C-alpha cells in the first residue's frame, strides 16, 4: 500500500508526516523507517523510528532506491511502514513517468511483503500523472 502526500512548499506536508510517523511508532506492530534527504526531523520524531539520511547512501536515482529498500527489507523482515520524505528532491528531478513507475513498484513490493509506504513530494497535485493519482 502506498499513500502519496503532495503539496507545494509550506503546505504542511512535513508537519503532517511527522505526526503520522509518531503515531506509527505507537501503533505499528513492526519496525518503522523514515528516509529523508537529510536529518532534519531527527528531533521531531520518536526515538524508536529508524531515521535514514539518503545523502549518506547517495540515493540519487530510482534504481538505487529500489535496491536500497529491498536491502532494508532483506536485513529486517519486521519492517511494517516506510516513510519517504521529499522523494523527487532526493532524486534531483521533477515528477515524471519514472516517479509513477517507482510508486507502482513500491505498491507491488509493499503488497508482497506487507509493508506500508507513505511518500511526500513537494509539488502541486496537478503535476501528478494519472497513474500517481490513485495513491493520493
């Protein structure tokens, strides 16, 4: 399952995401992971959350990101929810067909392995592809 949160800068995405992450720390039966472009949320999220700075792993394209998430799961089958903040910012690109393909892969991977994904993208919902709209 993938949930996509989109909105322009200053629209409250990060605040909403922090609230969701902290609720997941209390409610999720498994481990919760948050991947962000830097460690900006370090002091805002519950200490049980595994916070990953994408810059440390040079996650700069969707193929690397697929491998990284697969590796996370291979190392810890107890992951139940992964939060990804500022997806296209980490990739250094705009919303496009590759973004939609990646979200579809997350959905497939999540269904197969019982993992929920919540993703934020700093862009207006109007730029979402038709295929991405099912995740909004």
